[in-house]
C-alpha cells in the first residue's frame, strides 16, 4: 500500500494511540507543497484546521497538478481521518525570487499531542527553485538554506513545544540544514527528529562540520531504491532505502513509496541504476572546480531565463532551449575536462530511460565543442 492506503487503514488511530512515525512524516512533508496564500497566516497563530484549509484551497481554485504528485489528492483524503483532526497550521512563509535565486516555502503543523512538525516545501515549478538546487553544488549556503535557519529561530521564539523537521526533495535538505545551523541551544533542546525524504545532500564543508554532526543521531533519510535526487552530494545520516512501485525519476514521487502498517517497506540496497548514476554524477562533480561549476550553472540558467521562461512548464514547451543552454555552457569549460563532462552527459541521458532523456542523449552525442566555440 502507499500513503493514501495508510490513511484509509490507520487514519482512525490518534497520535495518542499510535505515536508519530516515518509515514506521518512523509504526509506532512507532502502537505508542505500546498499553496496556502490567503488561507494560512504568516504569524505563528495556529487556528487553521486541515478541514478548513482544504475547504478554502478548493474554493480558491488552486491547481498544483504540475507538482510531481498533486498534494490536493492527499489533502482531500486526510480531512476525513481522526488521526489528523486536531492538527492546526500556522506560520506559512513563502518567498520566490528569480533575482535572488531562491524558492522557499515553509509552514508549521501543531499536531495536537504537544509537538509540532515543521514542513519545508521541495522544489516547485519555478526556474528560480531549480536554479537554487544546482547552486547547492558550489555555494557555501543558498538563500533558501539561510531562510530555513531564520524560520526555525523565529518559530522557537514564539512557541515552546518540541519540534520535528522534515521535507521532501529540496525541503529535506532545508530541514537538515536549518536544524544543524540554527542556534545551538535551540538545536539541542527543541529539535527531536529530522527527516529528509529523498532530499539532496550537502557539500563536504557542511558534512565535515560540527553542526552537521550534532544532528545525525536525530536524523533519518528516506530514499527510494532507484533514487536520483536523494543520492546527490554528500551525506552521513542514517538512511533507509524504500521500495517503490515506480522506476527511475518517477520514484521521487511520494505516492509510489510502499508502506506496511506504520513504516515504509525496506528495499535493502540501491538499484544498479541509482548506483551507476551516483558514480557518474560524482565523476562529473569531481572533475570541476567550484568556479567552473558556478560558471556552468550560471551560463545554463542565464541562457534559459533569456528565453523568457520562468517555469518548467513554460520551458517544457520548448525543451531544446534547455538542451542548447547546457551544451553552450559546457563548451565554455576548460577543454581538458570537456571530454569527461560530455561523456557524463551522455551517460546521464542513457540512465534516464525515458523519451525526454533519449532526445537529450542524441543532442549531446551530436554536439561538437569546437564547432560551438567557433560560433560564439
């Protein structure tokens, strides 16, 4: 079964009857994707129930079907569950800026059992959000990570309850970063659990830090057996590999993770596909200095944004803009490492195993760095 079936089978049990578990974590991390403008206040006043949230969300006609799994499906299911009827939502903060290269959204769920879950939203449809994801590979910290730290400290100044932090995709990274680098006293006294649901890792400067090591005993990372996002960059936290009903990038969708009672089914090990992709990306990353990574990411997204697109939906209407931007940016990299980069791009495309990646693979294989350089 998946998290929707979990709600049907276990939704009648309160948190007093069955304590908070890793499946509940994913449910709240999934709800963090919801658009809550004009529904949930930014102030830490917890008066909005999930039932009221659902009613207003539907009345306002919000459509988030572009998200890898539409959170509206989960919201409609959860409002009839006794387990979540005492949950109240507040502290909704949303900030997206293409100029600042940040996409950050967060809210707090008071569970009714004396604890709260702070949910950090993952990457949305905006190019600003995706650009920030790629900035992880060369920036000491991104604006979104800094916002996570500030949010936790604001919340702790206005509440007194123990906190769980979590998020899906980039939201998992924000949860871990915010927990590690918030005020040391708050980190050690208020935060009881941290969850990263297929979230990317960190640069080694972070994983080698004392702050990061201080949260490892309270952190659980959940990744599907063919993870793509969750294997990116470094990590030392306890990791559970979960079985999924999907393949490849589709496993990033939270409705595909298999549930047994109040936990996720374990897969035991990563698939060959995920392991191969991890090695390919690491080869790519290790072949570039931070300055080269920054130049590559900047060139790609500057070219994409010059097309006038601000969302992936708009970009997908003309995906060759994306391919050409990647190829142009790569042509500007030191010729000594260009061969490794383009071999990696082809391998990444091969690993994608879907029509979009197959088209990208053909484009990368046809690319002639020397010719592109001459055209500049």
